[in-house]
């Protein structure tokens, strides 16, 4: 998929699944090209088709797959109710691989389902803010405006962001 976020990709997935053409979907999923596999996972996640979840789960559960592809599968799972519930169950049963904890938290906090976001808040609370005070809920944080120069300074100096995140070529991926 050249533009995996496009609506047409989701429709195409629906048509392929309806026609039983899973081989046409699995081909890019099984690609050794991580970008191609990740794009296919994104299209499946965006499709909104419940049948796509099994294909995404197969990638997520396969230890032989590259870590990056499996993380992309986490984000794809988080886009559907069934996939997000699967991730929640793994977290609740403490069966979630730690390598996917942050991706799972991000995917579930971004869910369109309020009850899933609420449970994610309980299972994956945001880190404490300044003076160890808890941060407001994500829904409140996203409505705030910021100062780019202060954010850049925090990212590059006082924050620990660049230890795990890369922005504009700065930091660690």
C-alpha cells in the first residue's frame, strides 16, 4: 500500500476478505520489507473489518517476525474494538511482552472506544508530571496548546524523551 491511511485501502481489504483472497493480503504482510509489512498492517487496522484482526494477530503473535512489524501490529490491533480488547486482556493477565508495553499503551490510549481508553488509563497510567504530581488525563492534555521552543528544549535537555524517541533526527529510535 502506497498510502496506507487512505480510505480506499480499507475498502480494498474488505473486498479481498469478502472474496476470501487472504493470500493477496498475506503477501505484503509476510514481506521481508518492513515498510511494506507495516503499511499492510496499517491498512488492515484502518479497514475496520473484524476479519482483519485475525491476520493482524498472526503477525503480532509470531516471534519470528521482526520486532518493528510486531509493534506495527500492536497499533493496528488498537484500531479495532476486538483487537484492542485482545491487547487489554493480555495486559490484565500480565501476559503482555514488555517489549510491546509502550506501543500497547499508546494504541489503547488512542482507541476510539471510551471504555478501552478508560481501562488503558488504569493499566498504563501516564508518568508523573513535574514535582511528581500526576498528569491530567490524555483527553485534557491533547486540548492544551504548547510552546514549540520550550518543548524542543525539554525534549533535548531536561526531559528523558530523546532516550527512546527520535524527532527531526535527534534522539534514539
